[in-house]
């Protein structure tokens, strides 16, 4: 892809979701790359204390706290610094339009990232996309908007970053298929029977990655990989039949691309999100850093296996929703967000996660060509249905 049009020596970034796992790691990258990056905007949903600490260190022009009840706390802490403080969802959508922002990192969790991302695109801001739900819910709308505005979308997920890196310089060579790798999560190899009664503490013990609670549960159920399959379809303009998923427990091969001549390119590295974050924020440059380096001698055996979609049905449900098209992926995503929240509150069992999603897919009206308003309505309907589900 082309170099961003506004490639200033120091790139101004907005980080939406700066107090989450991706946001805090992005600020580690900024801390080490101050000659290339500076922070214009930070936002958080409700973690006011950490947002204030980040703002005091990185001195953005503005911050947004989603929880309006915490505006005064944040404003009082930052008033003397001259940092503007806003609150609420509408403020978040407006702030991404301001001058000085060259790129918006969308690191919010869930479908809440969709509207701010679309507003940023409409304002001509390039996107570093860590919020996969944006493309899952409204991939066609978002990608069309980006094309119309000449906006680049740089993926932050390690798998999509790997594919993005593999196709650099290959833009005229057709992709035969992409191969998304999955760690398999904490329950890899377990039988359906053995998963009955597993706790949220069990599900939150990811073997390789340090992530937030929602994405960690999604990894355990393989829904995270299903969402990545849908995201990949839109990012790389391919069909569902061109996407394979392979379980790779070591999480060293982050994903592969197979071209029409049969050649496969892969991107390898240690399981550290700071590398794909830096690549997205500083593209097309590869800036020197002190991240730990991968050595083959430390990993003499890299293994691969088929995913078990009978035990982990969420991956199969995601492929089904992608093939169904229309608003089906939005329904899948919304129902899953509710299901995960219920599981984390001990309201449902781990094995109920795909049951809730399947129930929503069967009880929310499918639309082949939904508008943005139609997708938002489907999201709301799916949340209601998923919240009402009982075993």
C-alpha cells in the first residue's frame, strides 16, 4: 500500500481505548519512538485514573472519558495542564476529526469502535485498526468509505499484520489463499465433555498472549479466530473459501499468504503485540527498536494442526455467518459480546457461548443488504436475544 499522504516527520495519533491492553502497549511504542510519533488524543471508557496518568505523561491536546460521571475528576486533574477534556460517545466521534491527527488507532473493545472509526475515515484520517469488530459488523461499509476517502487501514491484529506484511510488494500477484494461525487457546486438545464446568479463571489463562478479558475468552472459544476470518475477508478482499485456519500452539508463525504459483510467505516473530502496533503506526517505515528477538534455536519445533470446530463451534459459526453475509456477522458479534459478558459474570457456562450465538443467529431477522442503521438495529436485537437466552 502507498505511503500515507500526511507522512510528517512526527505522526500525530489518536488512541481510542488507551487504557486497554492494546492502548497501553501502543503508548509503550510511542514512548520509545518519540521522534516518529506524538499523541494528540487519548480516550478511555471508565478508567479515569489511568487516563489521567497517561495524559500527564504524553501531554495530548485532548482526552475523552466515555463515562460522563467521571468528566469532572478528569478535568480537575488536567485543567492546569491545558489539556481539553470531553466525555461521552458523541465527543469521541467528534474529536477524531480535529487537525493534527494523522492516524487513529481504534483499540476500543467491541462494536463501540464502529462509529468513531467511520467518523475518522470521513475526516480523512488513516486508521490503525485493532478493533476487529468494526469490520465484522460493517466491513463492506467501512472499506467502501476508506476507498472513497483515500484512507489506508493498517491492521494491528498480529495475524492480519502478518498478512499485510506478506503482501507488501505483491500487489499485482493474486492471492490463492491466506492461512490464519491460531494458538488454540488454553483449552486446545480438550474434549467437549472435559470443558463442562470450566471457570472464567481457567479460560483467562492464555498460554502465549497477554490480552484483555474479552479477547482472551474469545481466544479460548475460538471466536476470536472466527472474527479474524471475517475481518480478513474485508481487509484483503477475498472469499471465505480462500481463508484457512491452522492451529499453531507456539504462536511464532503469525499467518501466511499463498500466491497463485503455490509459493507461501509467512511472517514470524515472538508473541508480542508491540511489533504489529509499531508497524501499523509507523508504516511504511520499519523503525529500530529493542523488542526481544526471535531465535530458531529457542523454538526447534514448530507444529501445526487442524482446529477442532466440533468442540469449539464458534469458529464454524463465524464461517457460516460470513457465508450468509448481510447482517449475519453483526448478529454473531453482538450475541458473542453479550455471551462473553454473561460468562465473565458467571451467568452462563463456557459451553453456552456458542449456544447463545447460534440462538441469536436463528432468532434475529437476516437482511442481505443492510444499511448502517439496519446493522445497528440488528446489533441491538441480537444483544436483546442473547441477554434473554436461558439454558
